[in-house]
């Protein structure tokens, strides 16, 4: 295998990360765990952006986008944790499948 | 512009003064009823003063009708300007006010009757705030109808006056007020719909050059609608004597006829009159009925002169029916107000007969009759109001011998009754004379048959006079008091007008003659296609 | 195989394995720690992709910010660790299936796609041009992002501080 | 204009407006003025003095036939290119107007004087004088108007004053009924008048009489329309002068105070009809005149027959008035213009006198009007009695009275008319009425003044009336003597009066006129329309050779005179035979001709006829129309409303069950679907993600391009 590490390898790593994130989101009940899954997904996406920038398929704006994604993730994490705390106070659970008041 | 006060034209002032009054009335606390009354009175007095100023500055030589330069006190600004509206294209509505010899008497009448009406409203018993606010709104609507020259604006005022009237009858009226108010409202609304349809039809048929942009556009300007050359040749109402123009004329006629009211659209009137409070009856008979005939002369006749010429015979026959039928129905009534309501129908028939004649004397007689009937009927309703306030009954047969008990009242009433009969020396004689003279020239036999109405009117009026005022006074009315100062203030000005116009009709006829001559000339020239079409 | 490749595979492995640890761990604290390694791995990958600024940011923000927040959340909501991290509404099998299908699809697509001839450009410092870009071309998103952060900050505080409402 | 003429015009205006000023004064300030009655009476005497001056000046010193003052009252301008519309009004004084001025003011002032005593203490004394002032103003207006419109205006105004005065005691139902009846019946005639005016104006565009005549002479209005116009204007006279068939109001009008009856319903207002016909005389065609003559003759006959049977003293006089008015109308109809007008003037004096004298009797008898309760008053009231006799002789046409002069002229005219046209019915009726007149008048005198008193209580209290009442009687009685009109007691032709009142020439086309004024020899040549000025023409005609009419008059004058005198004396004799000397029992006579008597006593059942037809018909029509209005027309309106409501109910049902049903069904269906698929909706975020991702994958595989 003389192939040097190139774009494809990075993308594959990103895809695996993404799938793992999806899997986490799908299987976990704990909201915090779901959040972690989402973070994985976001990181996967970021790897893509940066990789595309590096291999000349995107100019520097790919990195800029990644910066914004990070910012978004931070904000999202803050808000989500606040929600989780609130939810915990209100109904004493952090399991998302128990939050189904809107149903029925 | 010359005739302005605070940079605002006289006509705007005279139209919206009551609205200012209404705003003030609404601001007055509910408990201070006197302040409301005086505010309303002040608004109407100012209006009357303004009307007098307009009267003095009016130039009788100008012709009006279809001539934009013939109007006076003109105010014209763009009111609504929407460059692109689906279906309608460029919609431009002008705030276009102006008066000519046709509207001047009506403006005077409205100012006078509104003033008298406030005085007659002095003893309104409940929710005075609402009453006076609506009353002043009504006043604005009425005045607006008579000064608007843009059809859209006209229609807005026309509808504006409908709503307060509905509430004034429906809230402050007699026992069957809801029925009467709804009947009035629906009936008039039916007419309004027809007017609206024709208005839209006209709007799409007329093309003028927009002075601002130089592009062709539709317009609601009545004066533009009168010029056959402004019609798009392919439009619905284009041409002279075409089918749809007749249809439109009939629709418009019904719309206005309901207001007049013309047989067989008249049955809302007795109900509305009977149930309405005195002041509203006064306004209703004094001003509102005139809007119908004013609409004929201002809109129907000059815009559809061909149709007028075609249908004038039918109009005259309707006038005849109104006269005789109204008089006969009045004779059978025992309710004083209903009797006068039917007499109004009869007298408005004279207007119709006169204007259908389409000659100078007939139209002048018709317009003068509009004014005179307004004044005289207002007097008659005030008179009924006086007696109703005291005796709480309007049954003609319940009374008798009031002449001794209430001599001043009887004197004033006699003048009003004889004016209604058409006694020479009092105003209605002149207008009936001119109307009949005009009608006789055009429709000899209809005029002759209509003159039966002269006898019938004398019959029911004198019979009523006898039943109410002559004979022995029943014991129960021994306590009735004669007219008081407030009632005199409302009655005497009207009486003076009645006598003055009876002796010097020129006061009123002179300012309107140039306009009406132009109208007659216009109808005959355009209606027979003498003016070349595009 | 050069150092670059070796380093890539090493860090890729760390990243993927720790990520798997995150999603598979039954204990939430372990999961959090695994996430830490994942973030580090990704940061390393950024370095390999010559995104120096991003790598620093990744460590500062994710490790120093997000992860700390997550740990706080874990501590505040897990009463004495006793909460077992249960698997959710979906049983494992369909989840594995779906994730597998996605992964397969993505990898399949990625490997079969003929990417344009990639020019492997030499390393350049990215902090400066990134800053310039943020202040010029992306100034509006930048400002929006700052506003968003502020809103999130305030919102988070308000939501978290809300009085305990009546239970239904 | 000469200064005398303008002075006369100004004076005439003063005469016209003085009574109006009095009216206004009394109406508005009546209570504040002391002796309001004297104010109004003084005004009338001033007017009388001025009128006499005007008459003397006009008749004897001013040469122009008419003094005219015209002004533009109304100008409506003109429609471009057409004749303009304007109305000119004005006053004119010619000889008949000047004479009428004196007649009106004279009678009016005497009546005012008489009323001072007669109406004393009345509840509405001030009002009474005010209305008298209004009446005088209106009546003078008719006299002075030079145009049809003003005549019509004042015509209505006298109508209204008459209405107010008849209804003076309006507490009595009969009085207010009578006033209403008078006004409405007059209105019927006035409508005809009005239509006539409209015909004239529409054809000639003027109301001014001189222009009307000018226009007719210029043939702008001819043929049947001209005849119709004449007859229609005459309708006004029919109403006001109480001619058949509109005579029914006048007897009822006796409900008013007796002086009012004397002034309005005997001397002046009712004579206005005759005056009107005289005014429009030149425009009347032969057909119109024939109609007028017949109406007059029929009226004279009907009224005279009724008068014979009546017992109420005022009713007798009222029918007598109608009868005499019929005479005047008939005179005008038979082309005896001067005679008709002459009789109008003389009749004004003696009939006013008769009414005032009867008023005096009624006053003495404490408002007793039934002659059957009177009798023997001759000794108690000598002045009244002798005045009454003089008036009666005058009305009966006994020589040396004014009535003889005028009546004789009329009869001669009628006879000449019969001679010229072969139409003898009119003179026959005329002579018959002479007999009847004499009979009922002396029946009245005998029943009232002769014989034994029937009601002794009232008789005891009766006494001669005070001076303010007797002096007017004496004045009027003296005016019933021939010398005031002509120095020749048997032929008035050369007297100043008939010299002053010359018949105006007809302006109608020759084919439509009687043609009496054409020369004997040459019937066809002169056509009057070539000479526009009617008044000049009449003067011309008098100067030229003898006309056919004059020839006929010449022939019948003395025979006619003898005949009428004989009949009058016979009538008086008959009255004496039956009522004074009782040679024939009146009761037996009544029994013998009972059907006729009943018919006459009930006034030919005119009132009943009108009540049953016109009045009841109108009321029935009005009731049924009101029903029609309330039930049919309003029913249609309300029916439309009901239908709309029904429709709205139906559409409401439709809306509820069909439209809304569809909506509900779709909602239900959606709900059903929802229920069916709600299992998918777990409420768990993860599930959604799975589905979303599955969706993405599916889409990917569906759309992939390899």
C-alpha cells in the first residue's frame, strides 16, 4: 500500500466518526449522551471542512466555517445543558424518551 | 386658493367640523351631558355660519355639472394612490370637493337641518354621548355626500352616513326600532350595492390621462365620467344608448330610488320615521331623502344622459304614482308620523316629476322642492315631536281642540301644514308650481293626473289639522303646555325660511339657475349624441 | 509510509476508538472521558491538515469548554453515579443496522468518488488569513455568531435558573 | 309714465298692502295693542278713501285703458340656444279693477264696522280682525293682478282666509267640517285653474294677461287647446263662485260669522270667480263661453229652486247668492260682459246688505237662524226691515233699484243670445229664476218680519241693533238705488258705469268666437286677431257701425224688460199669497208636491251624492291603498326578508350537514389516518432521527446516478 494518506483517508475517518455519532444519538436515552453523539457528528463534519480546505477543494472559508461550527457547538452545548438541568429539576429525569408530555 | 381657513378649504371645514365636534364629545366625561349638547350645538352652528359664508361668496354665474371650471370652492388632492393593484391597475382616488348651483342648496339645507336637529335632540334620554357622537358623524357623512365630486369619495360618504343612522334608529328609537333600523339598513345597503357595481363599471370604462405621469388611467372622477370622449371604445359603458348603459342607469336609479324613496321601494320610510326619535326623523326626511334625488341629478343624469332621455317618461310616471299613491296612503294613516312619512313620499314625487321633465323650470322646481320639502317636513316632524313629548301618543284621533290650548304651536303648525299643501306665499308652492310647469311642458297628461295630488294633499292635511287642532279639547289634554323657548328656536328659523322663500324664491333659484340650465343643455346635447364621440 | 502517514493512522485510530468508547460505554463518566480523547484526536488530525488555528481552537473550546460543561452536566444530574446509561427506545440491532448502512454508504461513496487532483499545498500559517477573512468577507456571520453566543449565554442562564414549576 | 299714473299705482300698492300690515300687526302684537279692531277698521277706511280716489281718477280722468306695473319676479336664465324661463308679475289698474277696488274696500270696511258690535266679546276677536285683514289683502291682490299667476296666488290666499274665517268657531265640528269642505272643494276647482294656467304658460311662456292675449291673437294658442285652457281656468271660477257642480261648499260656509258671510261669501270672494272670467274674457272661445253660459244657467236654476225650500235664513241667502252668481256667469257666457260685471257690483252691495241685515236679525234673536222661529220683527227692527225690503226689491229686479238695471241687462243679453244662436234654453231659465228669486226673497221677508211672532220669548228680547250695525245697512241700502250707477232708471246704457265698463274684444280666431261683435252686414270680414290690442279694439268696435249683438239687444230690450218685471211681480205676489195672506196653505202645497219638495229641500242630494261617490270613493281608495301598501308592498319586502331568512336557514342546514359535514369528515379521516400512523409517532427523538436518516438513505439510493 503505497498510497499516501490523502483526502479519502480523512474523509473515511470523518465518516466513521459520523456514523458512531449517529449510533450514539440513536441508542442513548440520556440527554447528555445524546449531546455527546451530536458533538461527534459535528467534529466529523469539521474534519471534512478542514480536509477539503487542505486539499484545495475549498479555500480558507472551509476553515472559517469550521470555526463557526465550533462556536455553534459551544453555544448549543451551553443551551442544551441548561435545558437538561431544567428538565431534571422539573420532571426529575434526563432521559429523552420520558419527555413526551406533548404526546396525547 | 382663496377660500381657506388655516390653510384648509372651506368645504373640508364644513364637512369635517362635525367630526371634530364628535372627537370633542367623545373626550367629554360621560356625566357632563350639557357639555356634549353644547359641543354638538357649537359644531352645527359653526357649520351653519360657514354655510352662510359659502352662500355669500358663491358666484351664481358659474355653471358646474360637467365643467371642472364651473365648480367653486374646489379642493382636489390625491387621496389614495396605489401604482399597481391586481385587476385594478393604477388606482388613484382624488379627494375632490366642490360645489355648484345644485349642491349649494343641499349644503345649506344640511347645515340648517343639522342645527335644528341638535336642538330637537336636547331631551334625548339615554346614552347621550353615543347619541351626539353618532349624530355628528352622520352630519359629516351627509355633508360629504353633497360636496364630493369623486364618485369613490361620494360612495364613502354615502356609506359613512348609513351606519350612524342605523344606530340612531336602532338604539334611540321607538318600540319596533330594531325592525325599522334593520329594514332601513338592509334596504339602503341593497341600493348601495347597485351603486357600487355601477361605480366600478364606470371606473373600468373611463380612461383619462393622468396629469402626473401622462399615462392613461382609470378614474373615479365624476366629471370625467360625464364626458363621452373619455370612455374606452371597447368598454362596457361606452357609446350612446347602448344596452349596458341602460342597465347601469336602471341599477343606479334603483340605488338612489330606495333613498328617495320611490314607489315601490318606499316601505322602509314609514317604519323608520315612526320608530326614529324626533331629531332623526327630521334629519331623515329633511336631508337623507334628498340624497336620492341629488344622486339622480349629480350622477345618474349627467353620466347617462341617453338613458335619462329614454326613461324620462317612466320616471315621470313613477313621480305621478308617488304623488297620488303617497297622498292616498297618507290619508288613511292615523299615526301622525306615518302620515307625514307618506306625505314625504308624495312630495318627493313632485321632485321626481319635475326633474324628469328635463327642462329648466322642471329641474329648478325639483331642486327647489328638495330644499323646501326638507325644511317643511323638518318642521312637521318637529311639530309631531313637540306634541309627542307632551302627550306620549301620536294618534291623530287621540287629539282635538289643541288650538285653544296651544295657540302659538297651532300657529306655527298651520304655517307648516299650509306650506305642505302648497299654499302660495309659502315656499313649497313655488317649487311645486315650477315642477308642474316643467312637467306639463314635457308630459302633459302625467302632469294633469298628478295635479290630483294637490287636492288630495289638501284633503289629508286639513283633515289632520281638524282632527288634531280643531273641535273640543279632550279633558285629558288640559295640562298640555304651549311650545317652549327651545322648541321655538328650532321651529322659527324654519318658518322664516318657508315664508321668505315663498315670497322671494329668487334667493334660492338664482344661484342654481346657471348650473341647472347647463345640466339640461348637457343632457339634451350629449344624450342625443350631438357631441361627437371618439 | 512516512511519518505523516504513521501519525495519521495513529491519531485516526485514537479518534475512532475513543469515539466508539463514547457511544458504547455504559458509564457516562467513561463516555465523557472517551470524548476527551476523541477531541484530542480530532485536534491532532487538524494539525495534520495544517489547520493550526483550528487545532488550538478545538482543544481550547471543546476540551476546555464543551467537555467541561458536559462533565458539569453529568455531575449535576447523576445522583451519585447510580444512573445507568440505558440504551434508548431503539434496540441495538436496528441502530447498528442503520449506523452500519450509513457508514457503509458514506465510505462507499467516498472511496469510489474520483476526487479532483488534489494539490497538496505546503504548510501556511492560517491564523492571520483566517482573522482577515472573519473581519472582511465573513464579518456578518461573525457578528451573528457573537450575538448568538450572547443569546445562548443569557438564554442558558435564564433556562437553568428557572424556578421549579409545579409538577404535572 | 305720467305722474298721475305712477301715483295711482303707488296708491294701489298702498291699498293692497295696508290690510296685510294690519294682519301682521294683529297676529304678532295683537295683545299689546289697545282696540285692535279699530286699527284694522281704520286701515280699511283709509284704503276705501284711497280706492275711491283711484277709481275716480282712473274712470274719469286717465285716458289710458290700463295702467300697468310689471317687474321680473323670477329669472331662471336660459338653456343655451333656447328660450329662457322667466316669470313677470305686476299689477294693473283698468276700469273694472278700479271699480272692484272700491267695491272690495267699501264692503270690507262696512263689514269691519258692523263686526265691531256683532263680534263683540268673541273669544278670538283679535284673530277675527287679523283674518279679515288677510282676506282684504288677498282679495285686493286678485283685483290688482295683471297676470294669471298672481291671480292664482291670491286666489289661494282668499281661499285660506275663507277657510280660517269659516272655521272661526272651530270648536263646533260643523264649522271645522265646513271650512275643510270649502277649502277642498275650492281646491278641486283650483286644480282645473292650475292646469289651465299651465296650458297657457306652456304655449305662450308668460303669465301676463296682456301678453297672453297678444299671443293668442298671434295664433300661438288655438283650437281645442285654447277652449280647454279657457274652460279649465273657468274651473277656478266654478270653485270659488260656487257654481254647479262645486256649489256645495257655500251653504255650509254659513257656519262662519255672519259678517264674514256678507263679505266673503256674498259680496267679494265668491264674486272673484266672475271677476276672473271677466279678466280672461277675451281669450274665451265660443265653445268655452257656451259651457260657461250653461253652467251659470244651471247653477242659477238649481240654487233658486233650493232657496225656495230652505228655512235657515242664511241658507236661503247662500242659495240666493249661488243663484245670482250663476246669473253673472251666465251673463259672461252669453257675451253680456258689461252686464255680468255690472250685476257683480250691484249684487255685492245688496247681497252684502242682505247678509248684514240678516246678521242684524240673528244678533237681535240671539243667534237664532231658523225663520220658522221668527216673525213679526218689522215693528221691533224698522231700520233692518226697510233695508231688507230695499235689498229684496233690488235682487228681485224691481225698477228704481240697482238690481233692476243690472239684471235687466243680463236678461236682455241672454235673450239676444237666444235670438242670435237659436239657443232659447238659457233665457228661459233666466226668466224662470227671476220669478223664483222674487218668490223666495219675499218668502224670507214675510216669514221673518211679517205676521205673528212664533217664538215669543226671543221676540220679547229682540230690539233694533246698535248704530254701528245699522249705519252700514243704510249705506248699502242707499247704494242699491239706481242713481249711483245711471241716471236713467230704466236704461243703464248711458250711465257712467256701463260707459266705463266696455266689453273687451275677443282675441280668439274668428272661427272660434261667437262673432257677435261683427257688423251686421259683413259677418266674415273683420278678423280680430289682426288687431293685437284688445282694449283698443273694443273702443274701435263701439265706434263703428252697429254690430249684430247691438242689433239683437235693441230688438229684445223692451220686451225683455216687460217680461222680467211681470215675472218678478208675480213672484212677489206668490210669496204674499202663500205666506202672508195664506190664501194657499203652504203645508198642503208641500204635501201635494212632496217628492219634488223633498228633493229640493235636500238640495238635490248633491252632498249625499258627493259623500257617496267622491268622498267615500277617495277614502275607500286610500284605505285600500294603505292596506295594499302595508300588506302587499311591504309584504313583498318582508316576504323577501322571510325568503332570505328561509334560504339562509336552508343554506345554514346545508352548511351544517353537507359542507361542514365534509369538513368534519376530512378531519375525521385525517384523525383516522393519524390514529393509524400514531404508532410511528413515538415522541422519542431517536426514532425521528432514525426515520430521517432512513429517508436520506432511501433518497440517496433512489437518486444515485451509478
